[in-house]
C-alpha cells in the first residue's frame, strides 16, 4: 500500500498492533457499564479526538488510546465509526507505536481522503538520537477505513523544516485539509520563549511538504504550546481553535491550566497569515479539551472534544475505562461568536416526552416525569421576580450536580461537589451568561443583557457519566464529567422568588 496507490497484497500487522487489538477484544467492557451515547474507550484510557472525518459514507472518530490501563501510556489510535453521530461501532485499533520513529507514541492528528483511501496524519514521537528528550514529527498511515499501514518514507514532516528557534520537541497535532488543489497542514509548536503558535505547511501530494508560514502566534498571555489546532472557514470568516497549556485565570473567561479557546477572523491567503482578533472560551465547564471538527456532506461543521481535564483526573475504584467525548456539536457563527448545539440526530433517540407550560416555581419543586440519567431536558425560565434559580440534576441519596442562574449578577454557576468524587478535584465553575443576541464585554453590558434576559433557556444533555449544558440556544456551554451512582436520577428546582418555567424533557434510548 502506498499513499499514491491502492491497498495491494497482504497487510502485515505488527506484533504491537496485533497485541493491542487482541487485548481490546478480550477485555472490552460491557456497554451497560459505560455511557449510553457518548464515545468511551472499550477498555483503558482515552484522550484527544483524532482523525474526525467522513469516509465511505461513515463518520470516523479516532482517539488517543492506551488500552492496557486507565492511565496515560504509550499512545495508540483507537477507532470508532457511526452512521448518525450518536451510536458508535467499535473497530480495531488503527495504529500502534511500533516503529523507531513513533516508538514513544502515536500522538494526535487528522484524517483526510485522498484518491479513495483514508489517510491518517499523526505526530510520531521518537527519542532524540542526539541527546535527551524526544523529537516530534508528522507521519502518515493509509488505509481502507478499517486497516491502516504506515508508509515507507515516514516521517513526512520533521522539525528541521521549521524556522530556527521553533521547538522540535513540542511540534505536534497536525490538522490537514485540501484547498484549491493543494493540501495544507496546521500544527502546534512553541518558540524559544515557550509561547504557543500554529505553523502552516503545504504539499501537492501529502508526502513532500513545504513550510509556509507561522499562521498565528500567542501575542499575549495565552499559555504555552497551542495543542490540537483546527483551522476552517465558517460562513464568511475563518476560525482557529487551539488548546493552550499552562494558562492563567482571567476573570470568568479563562481558568488556570489547560483551556480550549477560539478566534474568529480573516485569513490572508497571500501572506498565509491569520488575524484572529480576541480569544474566547469554547466551554465554561470543568471538562472540555482538544476539540476537533469535521465537515459533513450536508455542509454542517461538527465539533467534538475530550470531556475530561488533565488537572481533574479521577475515576471510581474498579472502573475499567477513563475518558469520554462530548456529544458532537453543530457549530455556527452569530454576531462573530460560535454557537454550539447538540447534533440534531439526537432527536431520533427521543422518547417519553413530558412537557410543562407556564409552571410557577417558588421555593423547592420537583415535577412529575422530569427525572432520569439519559435525557435531553430544556428549561425556559422567565420573569423578573426572582434572584436565583437552581437546577439540581442526578440527585439522590446525598448526590447531585447543581447549576445556579444568578439573575442579579448575570452569572451561571456549576457545582459538582456532590457528584461522586472522592478526590479534591475542581468542582465549581462560574461564567457570565451569554446570549446570541448580546455578546461582547459582559462586564460592561450587564444592565443591557439583563434587560434582554428576563428569559433564559437552559438545555441539559445527560448521560450516565456526564452533563452538558447549552445556554440560550448554544451561545455558551458548560460540560462536566460526573460519577454519581446511576440510581441518583432525580431533578429538583429551587427558586429564590417566583419564576415561570416551561419544561420539555425526552428520555434518550
């Protein structure tokens, strides 16, 4: 098999790849012990989504994978496919660290179709032959949607192609696309000051690559390496997603540690530079990192992310899997900001609708039929006679995850302190409420926003181990993992004052 040809002859599977596939098959965890419709590893560890793409009529999702334990280890690429972005089928491990040039791991990357074949472009990590540490390069594997083989002339992109002063040890996470008959690759890197940037390379055939430019760089205080870049056109603008390491908190917009942020701006094709404007948060919860997008045949841009955080790693004793993905989200632009909504395909799995209209809530309330741990539920809260409105989810026997809308201060707070954790991890996050119609500097527009937000919409997607909140039709999101016992399935409302509430709930089956 060659990148310029079709698969021919017998594909030889390395011992490492064969062993990982056998281990995965022999130790796959029963689906009833994992989330219902969020992607999780069949066993072991999962982090960043990789190779999110459409090939041969199916959506393919690869991911960073260590099948042998629930801790980060030598990175493989796990692989699942779906017809509808909700139900996923497990396929064999796609690639394993089994060569000299990727012996230290097959790190994150992308997938793209070329001449009828599915091409994986990944970061191959090797020991530095000239000293301590590692070198990170970009390599290729080609396949038919199930079986993949690394090409002979790997790695195809090496750090010595970069300008002097850019790191060879932190050069990773390529995202590739085809534009105007040429292939482009964006990858994360750092300069000599350890500031993050994104480099751009191009190729006519995906084997011989040329450095083009520094597409974007950290001009402020936006952490270290910009991991997992994604660059695409959306409406009449370009969008850059990056996940910086080592950020410092900035009000409610950014938190300490690893963040996922985006820029909306313009791409100068001549200079091959991106002017991205101000950075903005992608998600305001505790668990969201390394998002990646793909373009569906119907024109929708879909984003998925690792619903975990490097600084909040914890699982209950005995659990044999670690890590999951968010629900895939349709993204669009409105007033220069990203709008995120659960993919519409979730509606095919709706059942047992329960609806309330103009329900007056004052004090503590539970509504008959509004409960569950696998559901899609929306609350529309209206009125100006209350100060705070609370929704407690996954509630029972001392457990709950709490979301508070502080109307007076225009703040939403998420608190998962009682969501099953036995380790001192981050449990509380707060963010200024955003709406699609009134975006911008929230601190200067509180009065204006408050006037517009006598109504707020809170849509929650719950699975067995997660809650994702979509505020005001996707103008902002908050995502969190939870480990509450599955029996805790109550939903409770608390209102300080009096509000009028519309509720629409569907079980997801």
